[in-house]
C-alpha cells in the first residue's frame, strides 16, 4: 500500500478479482503524494457511482471499469519516479503505458486483429498544461496522433 503501492499485481489479476469476488464493492485508495500533482481517474472524479453501484443490481448489470485501480496505481508510480522532471513529453509517455505496444493484451477491440495499434482508445486520455491553458487529447485509435 502506501503512497506508491499497488492493490493488484497487473491488469489481468485485477480483472479476475473484480469479476469473481469484489464486483463493485471496493473503494479505491487515493495515493497522491505531492501538493502540485493531481491524478484524476474514473473512480476519483465520480466516487458516488461506486457507492450507488455497491448492490446486487449494480454487480449484475455491470462490473466496474477495466482494471481502473491498476491503471491509477501505475500512473501514480510513474509520477513518483519522474517527479520534478515531468513535461509534456514525459506526461504523454506515462499515459501511453496503456498502448498496445507497451501493455500487450490490455486492449482487445481492434479494427485489424493483426495490428494491435488499430485498437480503439475507449474514451479519451488528456494531458493539460494549466499554466499555459493547453490540452492534448488521445482518442480514436492508438495509431492516431495526439
């Protein structure tokens, strides 16, 4: 645990435990270590969903996001490793740890099953430079540019 720990060893372990045991009955720990860094994830933005999903009905209809805690822990770990030298390039490379090139098997929804980079980016990933009021977004397919 701690400020740089992991709840699950990898995304496959989290998915297995979530589907078979935890379902939606889990409150993720927040691990931010620095006053000037904010990590936002599905669970951090709207924790009320977690509360309302902790029921038989919520577990029956939909189990929580794909490896949400593992993704959060991985990003937090990379921020701790790179703290003090994080810029746009490092931010994007940290977020791209979910790329099919970096984490094979995480994405399975592809246009061309022979090309893992044709996987669909489900949702959006964003890097914001608040001081300069700039936002970079990754959406569409993994082979698309930011």
